[in-house]
C-alpha cells in the first residue's frame, strides 16, 4: 500500500513541474514568434509573415485553460499581434483602466500608418507615437510636435485625421476607469490553448522544435542526456563506493588520528569549488607547458576518432577524456556522503541494541556490518536523492569547462542563443529526474526499513 501511494503522488507532481516549465517558457525574453520563424537567420519578418507564423505555431491562442486578470482587460487580449503591440496595449490599459479607449487609440494609429501616401515626416512622428507605452511620454510627444500639415496658412488633407487621432488620445487620457484594475475577472478559454497543445505533444514525446536550427528538441537532447547521465551515474557509484566504507571506518575509529585526518581532508575537499578545481586540472594536467610530467590526461572534448574507428579504440579514448570530469564531479559527493555516513554510523553505534549485540558476544565485524550498518544507511538513502539535482547542476560547469557534450553544455549554449525550447526541455527533464530520484529513495527506504510500510498502513 505504501509503494502504491508513493507512486500515485508522481503524476500530480509531474503535472506541477510541467506547469512551472511552461510558465517559465512563456516568461522568457524575446518575441517567440520571431525566434520560431527566424531561427539563426538575421532580418525581420513582414507583417504578413509574422501573422502567418503566429497562427501556424498557436501564438494567437490563450496561454491556459482559464485566465484570471483585472476586469479592465478584454478577454481577447491574447489575439492582439504582434506581441510587442500586445504588451504596449497592456501597459496603457494598466494606466487608464479603459480598454475600449486604448484600443480605439491603437486603431487610429494603425489606420494612419496604413495610408499609402503619408509624408515621411508625419509617418515618422506617428511611428514614434506608436512605439510609446506611457501616457506622459505621449503627451510630451504631442506638445513637441510642430504641426507640419499647415503650409502658408493652408490646411492639408490629413489634418482632420490628425485631429481625430489627438481626440482619441485625449479620450484615452481623460476617461479613466482605474477601479476596473482592482476587480478580478475569471475567463474560461477551453482546451484550445497553448498549454493544452504543448502538454499533448509532450505526452507523445514531442519536446518542440529548436529556435536556432529547427531540429527537434528531443533529437538534440538525447545524446546530451546520455553523457550527463553517464557522468553523474559513474560519479555516484564511485563516490558511494569510497565514501561509505570510509565513513564507517571513521565512525568506528572516532576521535582517532585517522578520523581527524580524514575529516580534515573531507572538509578541505568539500570547500573547494568545482569550477576552480576543474579549471586548474584542465590547465596543469592536460599539457606539458609547465612541466613535461604534468601532461597526464588528454585535453577537453571526447577525442577525434571517427565513428568508423574500432569500438575498443573509441572506448579507450573517450574513457581517458572522462577521467578528469568524473573526478571533479565525484570529490564533492565523496566528501559530503562520507561525513554524513560517519555521523549516522556514530549515532547508531551508541544505540542500546548495539550494546546488547556486543553483550551477547557477537564479533565486532558482525555488529558493525550486520546490525549497525543497515540502520545507518537510512539517512544516507534520503540524502542521496537530494544530491541528484545538485550533481546535475554541478555538471553544467564541469561539462562547459571540459567541453563534454552533455546537458550542461547544451543548456549553456542554448541560453546564449536564446533557444528557449531546448533550455526549458532540459529544465523539465532535470526536474523529472530529480522526482524519480526522490521516488526511488522513498521506495528503497521503505524496502530497507519495514517499519515505514507498517506504520503507514496502520495510519
């Protein structure tokens, strides 16, 4: 029953993680329509191309099933494109509380800019007004504008349109309804929204398309995920294989010279930043610049052997390139786990049932490894799950320094390129891996300690 309950908690937690990842993706900087359609190309989209791209990728749909916003904002605000115009209108509504007048002002601006024979001087003035999202700045722009429509006392044909435009601005400026900004309004949008379509695609294994090179995000992440999981799995195995026996020995010989020296070494290792050690290792241990005998390991990357090379040769070359990154990922885990194992084992060794086991004449080896060790593992199992996200976060820096094509390096490059689908897909996968680690730790904890299952069933 305990296992069933823990597994049932996973789907709602995964759904909450998907909500967070989607919300962050919507708050990412830049215009997603331009990023989606331009990619690595330079230039700008025409108005027709922008609208076609927005509709093709669903950017003209609401973000979620429902929306909660002030009453002043219209329900169809999400249909206003381009995105920059929508943001400007939202800011103006936030100052006036009257969406109708703001939209009327914007309509007059659009009509003006659509005129085919508009003089360049006037067009530039209207474009400058169209770019402003602050009422005070718009007012100053009007006051600084010397009317170019009158020449030699005569009135041009567009003066009437300018008068109507100015009237629309005054209407927006004076007729404010700021109380509408404090009245909440709930709008239902149904299932035809961006999150619903994104979640359906996600459940089918579609993580989206890269903004930069138009490749499927899953295709880009798959090899990076392999190297990240390989490095972190090996680091965990190596750290636990060394730290657990070391922690047990430190607890058994508590306050001895060995315990003090090991504690000093572990504290020193834990205090050393990964990026600093990784940088020093790359500088001093991968070249003969400082001394010939220091050229112990190959440089960054995974080697230059082609895919047609023998498997054993490729394995040997890549294994040699992974030694330094693996050591840089392992030593912080080793220091932390060993200290936690020592403290947990020390507490268990002082328990009454350990004293009773010794009183029955059991050998010290049997007392330590058969009775004390199993109970001392409980806190370590819980801690191990929390180490997974920290280890993945640390691998971002290590992969960047050693040019390992893992998720860390891919995320770093994607952030520089504003390739947000890749960034948030990595965030989502990292969160799901963390949740799987926590679930595995809970199940393993209950497996080792039957009292957890029994107490849960009794409750």
